C-alpha cells in the first residue's frame, strides 16, 4: 500500500495505461511541459515525448475534433480540459460527434475517448470557472459520465474509462485533488456504471457524488453519534445512473435524500427523482428531499459562494426531519 494524492492517483492510472498501450495519448492545454494545471500529467512529457503528450493551443473546439478523429482511426485519446467549463466551447464536437458517431456510422466507428479535468465550485474561482456541467452532458446520447471522489476510485475508474470503447466524460472536483489515501500495489479496475456503497444503514438512503460525498460523510459521522443510521451511496456513474442499486436501498430504508453540487433545476437529482417516481414510488414513505446548489452563477465573494452550495449542517437537518416524520 502506498499513500498518494488524488492527482497522483490519476497520473498513475494514465501512466500505467500509456505504458501498456501505445495507442493511448494525452492532449490539452499545458498538459506537456507544464504537467497540467493540477499536475495530473506531470513528467509524462519527458517519458513519452511530443507525439503522445500534446500541448495544444487555446482552441477547445479544434483539439476536441482532432481527438475524436484520432479515436475513429483507432487511437485512445485522453483530452484534459484545463477547466471543464472551457469544454462548452467544444460542446458541438462532444455532442454531435463523440456522442453520436458510433450510432450514425452504423457501428463502423468506435469512439474510445476520455474527456477529463477539474470542475465544480472551488474557492473564489468566479462564475465561469465554477460550473457544474454534468447536467449539460447528461442529456447527450452515447456518452458515459463518471464523477470520481477519492484517490482509490479515481485511479480505478480512469483506467476503466481509458479502456472503454465509448466516449467517457470524467469529472474531477477541483477541491479533491489533494485528498490522500492508501492505494493497493496491485492493478485494479472499477466499473463505470455502478454506485459505491459507502456506508450501510437502515434509516434513510443518502445518494450523493463527487465533493458532496465528503460533506455527507461529515454529516453522517455526527448523526451516528446521535443514534441515526443512514445508508450512503456514491453515484460514481452519472450516466447511466445505477437506478437499480438506489431502488434496492430505498426498498430497505423507504426514505431518500439526494445531495449534489449540481444546480437544482434539471440536475442529476431531478433525473433520479423522476426515475424513482416511475419505478419505486410505492417504496417511498415520505417525499424525496433534494439538496442542490442555488440556481445562480457562483459568486466570487467567498461568503456568498459558500451559501450557494450544500453543507453538512443542512444534510443533518434533512436527515432528522425525514427520519423523525
């Protein structure tokens, strides 16, 4: 076992896959000589050279198109968005090409591409650099969407994403890169379409993902001391949503809270609620509680920024109100 930061876990996954498969390469802004904006590609340029670690111009639409074209020819590109918000400039390439070409080509083309990078609400990064784009991409057919939350799952999920023959949007939260965790010395892979059972419980099911996993755990640690017994699920896969695992947990607890950093309107929680109402409505003993970010651009002001996202105190209050009905 060795203890590593999350950015190092992502780097290890990339390095291991590049070493095993010469078709894997990286491209993006500052991924080469600089080592990436959060050092996920540090030292890979010196190991693999210009042809496999490509520094691109500030031209997201262009280099995304180049990456998709290379995937069609049999390569396995990893595109790093310096900030995931910048990928809005490549939205057409991601939606109309990456997501749809396998279908529109009649299955003649595979699109084994990983699009990864930092996102979410950081610390006073301003509205344009604090976006949560998971709901933007969730409606696009053909994409898989993953949100890592720990060094362990970050490494296992990224290795699986690189080997997948479909386009994978891989969300990393900007505030989680410095998390540390012991990782096993052996090679491992994690499924891209399954929730992670973080904690077993019987009182209420809490579904969350990414940074909010850690806010939920902070709340649950205090709730357990007060006699509550929540079950915690980390979504991991935002598309497809592992609704069966959520439904199975709900069949045990009969109460559901969804905690997300995504905005409330049209967010991931909204989709989960719709699917639960379609398929497991009779298992609910109380209305579902949705804890989401405010539907506003993220303020630069630190106090206002903090007020836009969900915190452990709000989660504790929600659990108590639901369990004590």
